[in-house]
C-alpha cells in the first residue's frame, strides 16, 4: 500500500528525499540545550506536524508536502529555503549555497560535541572544527568563494568529524 503523496513519478527524487531526510535528522539532533535535547514529539508539537511525519521523513517513507514542511519550519523558526532547495522546490528561491550547507555541518558537529559520551579531547577537536567551519562560512559569504571551493572545504570538515566520530571515546 502506497502512502499518500508518495507517487515516485511526482515530486522530489530519491536523492533529494535522502538529502531532506539528513536535514531533518540534523534538526532533530540539534534542537534543545545539551545535555537535554528535545524529543521528536516536542519537535513535532512545536513544528505543527505529527511526530510520525518526522519519522516518515527521516525514513523516507513519505514524500513531504510543501505546506507541511513550511509549517514545520515556521513553528521551529527555521528558514524554509534550505529544505525547499533540498527537495527541488527552489523555484523563486535563492540558490542553496554552500554557506547553508556549512550551517548544516555546524549543527551536526555541535550535536556530536554535545553528546553525553563525547570525551573532553574530542569535544575540543569538534569545537576547533566548528570554529573553522564558521570562519569558512563567514569567508564564503564575504568573499563569495566559488561553490566548488566552499563545497570542497565543507566536505573536508564533515569528513574529518565523521571519521573522528568513529574513533573510540575516552571515558
């Protein structure tokens, strides 16, 4: 049985839906003040959507509707442009640039740094990477670096964080 709005011939491509799923996971991981993060239920309540919508988006079980994503973003105070671009709804919106992608990296790195099991040394490394990413974002915005340069730097930083996340933590 196919879920409503999940016609594969319409709407976002599987790649776009995966990018959106990653974005939603970043939102889930980054809301709330460490060490107490918001639950999916609280995010859904504040975002004006059912919690199952969030789980379905992350699991790519349904195609998100524009108005639902817009309501979610408004409720959480998040810019709608990023998910809209990720889902291919960018007509009339400024192009999704790498400073936005760096913002997503920064949210994810901060979430990793805030995790309970993160060692002080690892947290310090993450804070340094976050600082570099924030500087790269400021630099890209002020100097208008080419998309390739900024994307390459964002991928390098994200790769470093993900590789380090796989390392055992000191406890």
